[in-house]
């Protein structure tokens, strides 16, 4: 099995509770920040780190924008089970955050046209 290289981006402000705020840094300068409440976004803390569950859906073929799939927020099992009867809440708390592109498939452009040495140029 060969390695596949995927790239993508995540729109953090699509999370259920995300706010852009200005805060002072250590030097006293105002900097723009993204504030993500841990509980409000169903994230988990473990060993001093904060984790967010995600789901990646890959397709073999690229879509019309050249993407091979997408990244969506997912919920920890216990949160999903506690809210499974509220479809609207489940959908609101599992937004699509971004797209992914598979660079290991090579270019999707057509191969160069080949001509016989005896033929005239096609242009």
C-alpha cells in the first residue's frame, strides 16, 4: 500500500461555538484570536491537550472543485448517544469544516498529444 498525501483546510469559525476576539499578548499588544469553548464544541481534554473528533470522507474521483473529500466535526460517542433523538442538534454540531485534496493521484489533466515524426504539427 502506498502513502497518500492529502491536504486541506479547516474553517474553525464553522464550529458551533467559535468567536473571533481581540486579546492582549504578553507584550501588551492586541492580537486577533479564535476562542473555542471546549465544552460548547464537544471537545475533550486529556493529558494537558484538547482534542476535537473529526470525520474525513474521501472519494476516489475529484468533485467539480478538484476536491477528493471533506472534513467534518464529529461528536464523541457519549455526546452523540445523549442527543441522537435531536437530529437538528446533531447536524448543527457536526458541520463540514473544510475540503481535502489527494495529491498522490497526480494531475487530472489530459496527457500530452503525441504525433508521428512524419505528421505536420497540429497547430
